[in-house]
């Protein structure tokens, strides 16, 4: 199975000068956990809901003044529409990423999430005990809290 068969093609993308508040509003309205940052269709980075919480809100910064270009992750791994889903899953596992922007001829054409792959694992022929299946399982494990629970 090819990535093009499971990718989301209606990608929410903004420019680096977009406010974090606007990016968060777009995430809320589209019911998604990330926005891609692009210029002229070329991907530059990604901003996740976790980035907003940890890099902006937790620091006490004003989301209406903060720009996504200052807080996006720029170490962007990408896939292609013609890539096998198992190969994309392997890359996501190796890089410990939950979202893989899909690029064709340097232009953003879609995105595949861990959830997309997990839903289509059987259809894609990914065995649970294959390297791709194990990689997906590793990414999906819940994190262990580093701090003791705060009781109120």
C-alpha cells in the first residue's frame, strides 16, 4: 500500500509570521494536533499542540504576539506519496515522530499521522511484530511522568 492511499490531503498550513494564537485556533477548528509551516507550498516546519503548550504557554509568552516561525520544529522529516506505508512507518519509528509531511516535487501534498497508519496497519500489510509495527508501538507508548503527581 502506498502513502497516497492513506494520507490526508487537506493539510492546514500557515506561514512563519502567523501568530501562535491563530495556529492554535486553526488546530481547534480543524480538530487536529498540528499545523505545517510553509511558504509558497514548500514545507519549512511543523507546530504541534504540544509545542504551543510547552514552548509558548508554559513560558508565559503571549500567543497573540508569538510567531509560529519562532517555535516550530524545523528538523522536518518528510515522505513521498509513492512511498510504501511500511517504509513511512519505519521512518516515523526511527525518528520517533507522530506526523510525516508528504512532499512531491518539493511541494507539500499531504500528511500521514501515526493514527492513519495504525488504522490501516492490517490493510497495509504491516505485521504487529514487524520492524514497522514495533516502531509504531514504541511511538504510541504513553510517557512516564517525570514529576510526582501534584495533589490539590
